[in-house]
C-alpha cells in the first residue's frame, strides 16, 4: 500500500508597485517573482546576511521568514505551511 502525503501551502503574493514589508506572520519560504534586493530580510535562526543581496526571479529561500521589505516594483510570494 502506498501512502500519499500532501502538503498544503497557504501563499501570500506581495506586489503593488510600492515598497512592501511583512512582519505580521511567520512564513516558511519566499519565492521572488521579479529580481529583488530586500532592504530588510530576517530569517529566524539564520546565520549571515540576507538583506542587500539581489535575488533573481524564480529563487526560493526556505527558512522561518520573519520580516522582508522589498523595493518599488519588486514582487515575491510568501508561503506558510
């Protein structure tokens, strides 16, 4: 017998042409839809610097994302398990 395990993700698309900041909930992955250079990007328990780095469109970063602020015209999707 095979058991199929299905993960359910809740997603939040962030893009309206202005700078975006998310701090209200915990998300477990962020996917960059456009090239993005977050001015603030905090991953709980993460080592190193995550902000001020340019992430190419399509990149997915996994971790306990606590805050992220991207610039005008930049878009990303936050995933919550």
